[in-house]
């Protein structure tokens, strides 16, 4: 769940695709959640870098924005041609906003918004035998959630063959080279932020 530091701390803007230039957000979305975490939207620079990294894989993919916040990353995926995006977010206001934005932007039929925590979603999706092409993970920087979530994605069938997991994290945080069937492919650093790319080994 991202704490605020972007674009006036009020809105973010879709950078490419069918919804290019459209804005998401309001000041109410950036207040602290019940857990005390403020929203920290993925910056425009990092979002553009993220979609440059997975450019050829986005169109037609199933994309999971696991710590959705305002939903900007998942909406951007839909804007760039993802077949389906799943948004996982525990905050009621943000869930409502993501649904509203998806509808306003013409993505309602391609967006599934799940109210709940990331770990609970992963466990339930795994039990149902669901699978996806791309996971984007941006938990609170001080959280230890990554080491609970990555093994579940890496050891099971949630990630399809040749699927990708992209983790946004603080540059001082070191992630393991291998997690189950996930293999760290590359790091990309942007200031204090790092995007780490994992691919699923066959």
C-alpha cells in the first residue's frame, strides 16, 4: 500500500494507451488507512519504466495489481491492452473508486476488484486453481509481506508458464535470487525505488 508522494498528492495520470492522459485520484484516497499506512502511488516515472520492462507481455495478459491502492497500475495495464486486471485492496473507499474509474474509462468488463488483503487473495486464488500472467507487488516498504507472498506465487500454479512477477521496493531491500520456481532476472533502479523482475522457470 503506497504512501503519498506523487503529483500533488491528489491525482495520478495514465501515461499511455486507450486512457492516456486521464486522471485518477482525490485527496480522500491518500489519507492513512486503518493500518496507519498512507498511500504511496507508484510514480509516473516508475510506472512508465515498469511497462517498458513488460511491454511485449501486457497486451492480452491477465494482470494482478496485488496492493492496488488507487488502482493506477492495474488501470494502466488495461489501458495498454491487458485482457483482464485484478485489483486487490482492503480499503472500502479505494475499492469503490477503482470500480468507478474502471467503469468511467470503459474497462468495467475487464476489471475485477477484490476487497481484501493480498495474502488472503493469494490463498483463495490458489485453492480455486486460478492462474495469471503478470503480478505487480508493491507492499508497504517496511512490510515483511513479500516473503510470505513470493513463495506462494513461486511454488504453485498461480503464475502461468513464462509469467512475470514485478516487485517495487526500497533500494536497500535485498530480495532472494530464487523463490520456488521464480528466478530473479534483473533489477532496475530509479532513485530510492527498485523494480525487481522475476520470471517463472519451466
